[in-house]
C-alpha cells in the first residue's frame, strides 16, 4: 500500500503539465543472428524483450542504445524478436535551448492554429513526461468460491516536471514474492519501484535503491534497500567543492558469509546458511560473491555457477571441477524480516583544489526491538533474551502453545512417560480433536542434541515423533522449540584524508570507530566499541635510462590497526587473507596490526619486478613476517615468465613455523606456428607449524604441490583450443612430519570451433583421478574418478535444409530429498485441489490432485528442502532438429521423388535430465534404460517428434506426432514417477475459402507410480478421435464445431476402471467492431464410467467431471475504451453429472498508460 501511495503522489505532481502522445510501443521484427544488431532508434524497456528460440544467455542487450550483441551463435540466419520501446532515447542529447531555436524576436512569425480534433483523446495526460505501461485490476467470484482480487502495475516515465526537474521512473508490481532466477549474468526483478528526481547539482532517489560504497577502506558495503537517498554537490569557494550523500531506508536483508564444505567431484547444489544457521531463506538477487580458490566467479549457465535465490542453493558449471581440495566461499545478503530494520548512511566529501580531500562517513543499522515481524515476543521471551547476553547462538526457547482455532494444522497431544526413572512429558502426533491441542514448531538443534525425529506418515505437513534417549544421550536432532533472534545494532564512523604532497607523492589516512551490539535487549557483554586506523604513503618516480624504455618505481608503505571489538559492515580482508598468513580461513576475533612496505619496478611493456615485506601481529600472540617477490617478463621472441614466491615466518606463544608458497609459470609462443603456445607451471604450498615444547607438528599443518603442462592455440582466433595436464600431491601431519596422503591426475580440454558459420562446436572436458595413499589420514575418502564435460553444437547447413542445436552435459553432483506441503490459497490462484477420498476430514498428501477447473484450484504445492543429500551422477541431453528438404530443390521443375520430398518436413526435440546414484564412474549414456528404480533419483524426459506432409500448403496437410513426457522425483517418503506416451495423427483440409475440416486421432498411455501411496497408482491406455469443422467469415466471425470420442482404460492390476465419453463442442468468436470482441464456448459430454468417482485415477480420467451428462459453457466479452482502457467480462459455468450448476464470473479492467 505504501508503494501505491508513492506512485499516486508522483502521478498527481506530473499531471500539472500538459499534452503527451500515446502510441503502441510493441515492436516485432526479424533480425540477423550475427554480430551486433541495432534494434531501434528509441530506447528499449527492460524485461520486455523476447527472442524466438533463444534465452538471455545467447545475447546481451544495451537497452539504452537499443543494441543486441550475440554472445553465442544460433543455427538460424535470423530470428523473430518482440520488444517494447520508450517514446524517447534515454541517452539522447538534452538541452533547454538550441541555436536553431533562437529566432529574431523582431521578425514576423506565421500564426499557428491548434486543431483540437487532432489532439490525442488519451485518458491520461502527463504533460512533458513521456510514459508507457499498464495498470490492471481483476475480480473473480462464483457460487463455489469466495471473491478473489488481483492486480498488476507497470509504468516507465522520463521527462521534466516544470522547466528544470528531470524525472526518471520505473515502477513495477506484480505481486510475486520471489526473486528472479540466477542463471544469467543479467537479472530482471519482478517487483521494483524507482523514482529519480534530479537537477544540475542534486539528485533524489526513492523506492528500491542500491547503495554501494567502495571509497572507504573501513566502510565499504553494498546494500539493497527500500527508502530514499539524496546527493548534493556544491561549490563552496574557489577550488573548493563539496559532495554530500544522505540515505535513509529500510534494509531488505543482512550480510552473511559461508565457507562451503564441498566434496570430491560434486558440482552441487550446495545449500547456504544464514547467520543464525537458518536453512530456509531468500538470497537477495545480485548480492552474492562466489570465490573459488580465492578467485571471484561469474554467474551464468555458460559461466561459472548458477544460484537459486529462492532456495539459497549454488550449483557449479562445467568450467570448474569441484574437488575435495577446492576452497569455496560465498558472501551474500539474505532477506531477514525478524525485526523492522532501518539504515542511515551519511557521506560528506570535500575537495580542496588538487591537494587535499576530506571524507567523513557515518553508518547506522539497527533492529527496532519493539517492532518484531516474523517472530512474536512476549514478556517471557524478552526476559529470556535479556539473560543470554551475547550468547545469541544458544537462543533456543521451548514452545508448546495450545491451539484450538487452526484448521487442518499438524497437532500433537501431550502424554506422560518415564525416562531413566524420571517422569517426563512428551508430544505425540494426533488427529483426535479431544486431545490434539498443541501446535508445535520444531527446530534442528544438532545431531544427538534433541529428542525428536521426522515421521513420514503421509500427512499434509511435517510430523515429528519422540525418540527415547539411550543411556542418557538424546537420539534425535530436533526439539519443540523456537530460535529467538535477538535485535542487533551496528554503527561505524570513518574519517578519511588524501593529501598530495607533490605530483609524485600521496598520503592517505583513515580512522574509524564502530559499535556493534548483537543483543540490544541485554545489558550484558556491553564492551562492543572498537577502533581502527590506516596510514599509507605512495610515491611513483620515473627512472631515467639510456635506452628508450622508461621505468617507473612505485613505493608503497602502509600501517593499519584494529582493536578486538572493531566490526566492519562487510568483511574487511580479502577472502584468503588469513590463509595467506598460515591461519584458518575464519580465525577467532582479535586485535590486529599490519605493516607493509612494497617496491614495484615496471617498464612500458608491463614487465615488472616487485618486493614486499609485511608484518602481521594479533592480540592472541600471533606474529607473522612475510617476504614476497613477484615478477613478470615477456620477451619479443615469445617467452613469458610469471613468478611469485612468498615466505612467512610464524610465531605463537606455544608454536612456531613457516608458510612457503612459490609459483612459477613459463611459456613459449611460436609466432611461425600460428601463435601456438606451450608452457609449464609449478606451485607449492607448505604450511608447517610445530609445538615448541613437544616438538610435534600441529594438525592444522599441510602441504601440497602441483605440476602442470599445457599446450594451446591462439586464443584470440574463433577456432581455438587448449589442453592442460596437471598432477597434485597432498601431505598431512603424521607424528613429527608431513607424509603423503593422496595424489591426483587431472586432464582438461577446452575447444571452440566458431569459424564455420554453418556448423559450430564448443567442448569443455575435465577428467580427474584421485589416489588415496594413506586412508588412515583421510577420513571417509575413497579413490575416485571424476569426469565433467559439456558439448555444444549448432548447425545451419545446406541453405537451411538442416538446422538445430545440441547440448550434452556429464558430471556429478548431489540430489536433495524434498518435503512438500499443500497450502491453501484463494480460488484460482492455486494449482491443486483437495479430494477427501477417505472422508476423514484430514488432509493427506495422497488426496491432492491437479485441479481441472480454476475455482477448484485452491492449493499450491510448497517444496521444503531437507538436509539429506544423495551423491548423484547426472547426464543432460537437449537437442532441437529441423529438416526442410524443400530448400534443396528451389522453385524449378521437380520429378515425382523430389516433389514428394519437398512436401516433407521434420521437427524433433528432446530434453533429458537424468540423475542416478553415484556408484563408480560417470553416467555417459542418457538413454541407458538398465538402471534400477532404486538407483534412478531424478529424471525429466520430454521427447517430441513431428513428421509433416504439406506443412506449408494452405489447402491440405498431415502431421504425425509422438510426445513422451516422463518425470521422476526423489521425495522424503520415496520416489514418484509419471509418464505419458501419446501418438497423434492430424489431418487438415480447406474445403473452401470459408470452411476447414480437421481430424485428430490420438492413442497412448498415461502412468503414475507412487510406491508409498498405493491408491495413487494407475496405468491408463487412452484413445480419442476428434473431427472438427470451422467456418470463417473474414475477420469478423469464426464458428468451430467438433465431436470427440474418448476411451480410457486402467490396468487390471490397479483397478481396471474404464471410461467412455462422447463430447459435442461449439466455439465461436465475433468481432463486433474494431475494438470489441465476443467469444462463446459450449460443451456437452456424456460419460460412461464403471469405477468409484472418488479416487485419484477417477479424477485423472474424468478431469473433474462426473459420470452422466456434463455441461460446460463460457462467455467472454472484451472492449477497449478511449484507446487506453480495456475491459473484460467472463462468465463460466458447468454442471457435472447430477450436481448443482457452478457459476464463475470474472471482471477485469486494464489501463494502457
């Protein structure tokens, strides 16, 4: 509601001006599939582009310049594209006056007469503001449902309010509470409001804003917010400028950092966790940073990883094979709605000429402890939070509330029991309303720390059962408790200066203080204030040399400190900073002092040599001294050398050691051999820490070395390839030394053949062998062989005779077991209906079916991921193939064989995604049918094949199609599979200009297997015949009449039900005038059925109807008013069998802005 109030206020301001032109902004055209294509002279509306046969991973669009750049080739020469445009170009030169507009004021100007009849009769008028969009409201009602309301809003605006205030707005609201898919580099938000008002020296942003700060060392962050930001620029005096930014907002989420525990050859998905060990949350789109071995990765199905923001899961792509040695860290923001969270940020930057700059920044983020959102806090809970102090990780509060109002909820009864000769009370699931009075919430507290475990009994919701302790040790992982999230507060203030001593020397200083309270309810542990500072001196000197090859010497000296309680908004250090000093990736919090002196000698060819000495001191007694030598040398004869060596001496109160990491890469490019290159790489990490007293090596010590060799072609050419072989040896502590534990061999091939426009191929393949040398030192790791590969093929050959594409993926990951619950929603907004088959009034999972009619669609299926993962091998095969022999023969004279072939065409496609239990090597064959049901974890298989005769002939044609759809999913109660296999034969004939005859024949099977719910199993054989005759009178009237005979029979093993139906159908559409249309449909269906109508198979066969006479009818009326308003009325009715008539009415109005 607040969003729409904001929109209404904007529209009221904008309508103070006059006259705007409205026109259709939908454009459709065919474009080339090569290079960069200019789409339009106007800017394109984001999220409005649709390209036929290509998703967004194939192209990049510059919406402002209206240009599309192809990132991957398509098999076709051209494709169809649809998009919307703004009525202006966003980057067009804007000025209030031009020289051409200045006229002689003394001259005589011919009068201009305004033709009122030519004025636009638009209902909406925003004056000088260009706009487009839509606003819609709809209402649905009937005698079988409650009234349901829906709305959507989309508006883009650009122009001037008055004479000088520029407005830019993008407002969308589609009532979709989810984040976009994270499979591409670019993201499209479903709901977004952004208003920007700007003038020469100031700018205001309202709504959904992104705040990113990178200038301050101690106060750098990225936040997605809902609020306001204001920026003001001022010229205070001569050579003195000031820039102030103020932002006040409600924070959408909180920052978190995960170190993922990855496994050998497992590409994922991997689950993320929140700061309070939450498992179910939404990651804010675009806020994640994913690091692999310290390197930042790129999001996208054709890049490094994809992320499911709504499930908080990351999956790695074939570019990188994940192994037991991989180091993966993820930083992200996630939706945290436990309290109303406010944020205030102020930044003031003053520039004194070119010599001095002063920046003062302040940040405040606080939970409103008196305004909880997703948790209810009474006096007892608040007192509990007060007592735990800063130990917020232990805030498990026992909850067992009596609930006598909730319908269809999972309820428990309380019973007494004796445990270890002590009286105790436990909770037991019950459907008896007399005793089932407790509505419990269970939470995972850790292995053998709870007394309850999940119970799989088919109820619509998750049920838990009590497990008796064994010898006083709990045997469960769950407890009837609630994790209370304490309100937090953080403040950071930073003062930064930059002083240019001369044109070669720069002095930087920054001082900061922070206050971080993890529990504002509690006065305990209140020592939360910390301080930090950094001082840096930079100098660059140009060195004179005899040769015409100038060198520069850069000297960089710095020192910084942080007290133990200093906290930044996001992580201060690089992701592998602590590891580079021989520490854990995330060590305990302590005071820190870091000093560094670095020299860099560099020439014009970017060859350089550097030396750096650093010291790192921690309050826990750690002392580190590091020496780094880094260099790069590229010669004109093709030699390239890159080397880096780091030696760190480590001293702690009881331990000492060293960390040595040399790396060198040497390669040679042969220009006379088409710039082919060969090279070799060597790297070592040796981290050895010993105890001073016992002279023993610590368990945290490790070592590994990697040797690799590679050969590659010129990577700048469209046809290129590279092959790399590497081997790695790992060592772990044993006794007083490091001993070899395992070694591995890795083979990698990267190839891209894009030169030939008719056929293009990309290959990525990695093979790895892991050998375990000492299994006693590697817990649970067995020798392993991993293969990860992707093949992409595009073809458009023989003038378009054969076009298609193929994607083949092979690898290993993990499949997550899923729970699901059906949740009731308003009629028409769901997908499922509940049929109480056993008449017990209790919702059970085997009683929900896909709804046949909108008014019955009152439930949605909500999947709940579990913590149970199964290692799986996956195989993906997607292809699309089109054969069109006609293009081979042209338009000349054809013989009989050529004439027949020219009339034939084939369209074939397959989407196959299979996961099987990992047991040995990879699963290469996507068509392997010799896989046991217990080993097949997940399979999605869709095959479509159509052979057409005379497809493009307007008089007659024949299509033969086979469609197979198979799906199997792994659920907590077992696997469930569904399969349909249908042959269809379709013939059409234009009897005359007005009459068309069409005959459709189908024969096939429809199977469902659910071992845990026997009542859901069926195996149907289906047959149907449908002749249809259509009469068309120009563009005004169309009438279609059809008769359908259908036969369905269930296998005797599952009941043997049989259904015969005879259906007569009428469908007509009449366009009364240019802006009015009426559509009517009527169906009579006489059904003969010998089974029980109240069962899963019956609902599937009858499609929501009943044995006997069934009537269905629909009337739809659509009219456009004033060229801007579209109204629609729809009436639906049905009378299944002997039941009452069900009426449904829908009314909607849409404004085209």
